[in-house]
C-alpha cells in the first residue's frame, strides 16, 4: 500500500469515529434552559428538557424546511454529538415559548438524552454530554433515578398542611415552574381560571412544602399537570433545580447534585 493510501485511510477512519462527548454554552431564562442544536437539519435554539419524553421540531420550522409529516426520523446534533436515526415529533411549541425573547426551533427531550451522562450548570449556563461519567463532579447528593412514562424520575414529597404524600417526580431543566403535581393527586380550588394552573398558564398557587434531596423548601410557586401515568406524581422544574449543578447519569440511573451557591437558597433547609 502506498504512503498516500495510508494517509487517506487514516483520514477516513477519523471522520467515521463517532464523537462520544461534547460541551456547549446555553442560556437560562424564564425558568428554562435553551441550547443551540440541530434537529433534522434545522439549526436553532432548542429548549433542553429532561422532563419531556420525546424530541420535538416546531411545526413552523418543519414547514419551512419542507417537512409535511408529523413523525420524522433523522439526525439530532447537540453539544458536538451527532445522533442518527432519532424519532422526532412535529408539534406546535408556541404556548411553551411565548415568554422567551427569541424564536424556539423545538425541544430536545429525554429520548435523545437517556443514553448519555448529561451535566447542566445554570450559571454560567453550560451543558455537557458524555457516554460515561469520566470527569470529576463534586456531588453532595446522589439520588436513585428510574423511568416513568418515558421520563426520568426521582423521589420527592409534598405537603399542603393537611395532606402529604411522597412519589416519583420528573426533574425537568426545561420546566418553568418549581413544582407541578399530577391533577390525580392535587387540586387548586381557589384558582379563578383552572386552566391557568397548568403548564403555560400564568397562575401559580403556593405549595406549603416540598422535601427533596435532603432539604425542605416552603411556600414555593406550584401548579398542576395532567395525570398521564398513575406512577408519576409530578414534576420538579428548573427554578428549583437551578440551585444546584446537575449530573443526570442516565446509564447509571443516578441524579447527582453539586452546590452552586455559597449558601442554601432561600426557604431551603438542609438535613430535613
């Protein structure tokens, strides 16, 4: 084999090697993490949400790109990692993105992320994807993580004074409310417009207490979500999760939390 053929062969091998880890800047605003990504060849700003079970391309973006179908299969690129043959739903995202200052091209969901270790730092906002937890992460809390209805879940407990229960809550870095509870388990009887206490609404009743990751948070904004699975008690959103740096070790089924602030967030009591 000639020298030129050897060099060419090496170049082809490098191009074909998949990227196993990558990092990207993001931004955290109005309670959600947004990151630059590419879905089905459409580049733009995407909400990154571990509590959304499937990846979405906005219908307006899909139409502009020439897609007529509502269920697509193609490539997703995030943080320098390219993932082929991913299922992508085409849906409207306007209700979810109205409070954001720039157009949103879609949502990167848990289906794309679950084969990776995902690190999220909210300030400065950075996300990192890797196939294994090789880098150091100074976690102070480690929680077992399971899957319910296509979403990762961890254990948390809520109370309104008269009632309390513990269950599986999905942590969402793209969920804009501190906590939402399944409407099979909770009500908001004082809400003048009941629909406004659901996602994308503007009414946020106060929850008496949330126990999570060894601490207690009191009198925090809350809401409801529609009951999709009896095993899913609710959702923990980015306004709560942003008090830590996070590592979602999806292959290892653990959620790690590392302190981000010099002191505990207001209303948070450690050791409860």
